[in-house]
C-alpha cells in the first residue's frame, strides 16, 4: 500500500424526528419559537428531576439498526458522559458507552474503486446538548449565549470503521446514509442541525486527527480535503502530526486546532442510575422496513428501464424518487425513458442552480413538459426554456402557467421542414456565413454545424436539428 494512504472513519450524529425529547415531554418543534422556551426541569437537569425514556426514539433507532444489518444487543444501557461545557446544562450527557443499542453493521456505497462495504462499528442513542450562539463569531466573539431548546432531543450516533479512503468516499457514505434515514422515516434532513459529523482522519503510519463542527454534507468533503492536504504537507516537511481535535471553519474552508484529543477515561463514564438497562431485541420482529434505496434502484431499472446511473441518482433522495414516480404515473411505458433523462440530467441541475427544493415543482406540470417532448411538439432546447420559466415563476411566487400555455405564448412549437419561415431562416444563415459555406463545400467535417447553430438562434430553438441539417444540405446543393 502507498505510504500516503488516507484513512477515514466517521461519527455521524443524526437527529431522530420524534415529536418529543428523549427523556421528557418537551416538544422538539422549537425552531419558530424563542430561545429557552421548550425546556423543563428534566432537560435542564434540575435537582430531583427524573428522566423517562421516549419509546418512539428507541423504535426509530432499532429501525436504523435493522436497515444497516446491525446486531441488536440483548441488553444495552445508558451512561453519563461527564464533561463541562456551557451548552451541557447538567455537566454530563446521557449517552450509551460500552453497551450500545447495536453493533457490527454495514452500508454499501459506490467507492473510488467500485462497490465498497463500509462497516458500522456501533449505533447508540443519546441526548443532544444545547446550542451556543456566538455574538460575533466563534473565534473572536465578545461573548456567547446558550439556547437549551435543543437539549434533550434524541440522537443516534453511527460510528464507522476506518474503511473510507478519500474525502469523496466519505461524502458518498453520508449521502447514502442520509437517503436510508429518509426512506426509514426517522429523519428530516430539512431541519437545522439534523445531521452533524465528526471525522477521524489520518495518513497511514501517522497519528489520527478528529475534525469536529462539520454540519453539511458538502462540508465533509471540503473539511477532509483540507485536512488531507495539511497532513501531507507536514509529512513532506518532516514534521510530526499531533493527535488532536480540530474544528472545521466552514466560512473559511479550513480546520483549526481546538485542543488535545481527550481519551475515553477523561469523560469518566459510569452507568446512568436513573434509567434501567434496555432489553429490546424482541422488538425487531415487529419492525417492518420500507423499500430502501438499493431495492428501489433495482426496481427502477427493472420496472422503468432506467440506466443504473439514472436509477442511482433518482433513488438517492426520497423526494426525488417519489417525484419521478408521480411524473410517469399517467403513462409509465411512454414517459419513463424521457423522464429519467430529464429529471436526472436536467431538472436536478436547474433546481440546484436556484437553490430550490423539488417540492416547489408539481409533478403534473413536469409531466406536461415531457408529453410535449415525447410527441415532438417542442425541441429539447424549447423544453429547457419552458422548464426554466416554470421554475422561475414558482420561485417568485407568480401564477404558474402550464407547459402548453408557455409554448403558445412564446411560439415555441417545433417548426417543420415545409415551414417557409424556416427555409427563409436557412437561406439567411447561409447568406451571412460564407466561410462556413466554403468549408462545407470543401468537405470539412461538421462545417454545417455552425449554420445549424445560427438558424437555431433565429428560431429560438424551435427547429429540429435533424430536419435542419437536411434543409441546409438542400439549400447548399441548390447553390451549386
């Protein structure tokens, strides 16, 4: 193996989408309310308060464990993890330590060299701490405020083995994990802080560094890419890599040293005296999993004839997969092929450009665009123009036109070969581009493409390229 091999393991904290907190009845839906309004004596850790375990949170965690092929332990227990930090109101966190809920699972991803199985070390349940709000910024702020609304919200921590070999593989793992959690119905990726990552990264033969404060999927790849470069530069200069914790500063795209890495004994774990051990393995028989991303991808290939790449893209997000199936529902046999291409290759890019959720576009409206493309009433270029107008209207909150209305208003219907206006445009383009005509007659390959492009501009993309090439050839032959 190469001496500069990258080794990555992840600790992923996923917020479970329950209605109440892990050990009390406070609502988890606090984001539209003021700070410190969804708190009680339990989640604030006031003397004499007693935690009561949220059964739904355990059911959700077991659903994840089953989906990741983990072994649920016969008995698991909660522990107190002791450390002092302002967002930890009790000065300890109720979590699981040496007896987690589940262990020894696996998640399959498309790695750098093909399919790869990333081993899951353990899944454990814990409570979220509060949230610090830095007045200024985390580095130079004059003071910080604490909001305990988040304290006590149920989390699962999914710990992997160091099986990933690049920042890209780490991002792919997170994307696959996020999709799996959404399919299971236990996780809402739209909520702030719903998924947070700590990454352990090293260069083979060197010390391991933990990178914290990664709060986005894209941020993981950026943080790890920076850290790989930093560590390789240290090795190149003959300097040692110290075992430490670093924070990712997303705005600057760098990691910054935070403190020396704590050892496990620093936290002084001991069993939580106010909670009995969990014996829930028998619940597994009652947990029925929904169709998960891999199974849905295979079904899309078989049922709709999608390519493997398109099927993987379409099923990589639950809402996207649902959208695709709603789009093709009126005519699966006729629309599946064109829908797969347009959703995966065109629609996603247009949505990302606008930072727009797919929920903003109605499936029936998109079906209308595809029907016009399928019947040949509009060209691909006109289809893109119609789609952009639809998305922009929804983004601005304007009244939304149908595909047919936009085509009629802008005269985007495809022109035919017997359309005299199209022939006139061809003649005009030929007359204005003598060099392209000379190149064509000299037999240069692709010489007519420039003329095609000029006519497409003049007709706003309404001409069929194949028909246009035929007309251009006819007109050029007439001219000798």
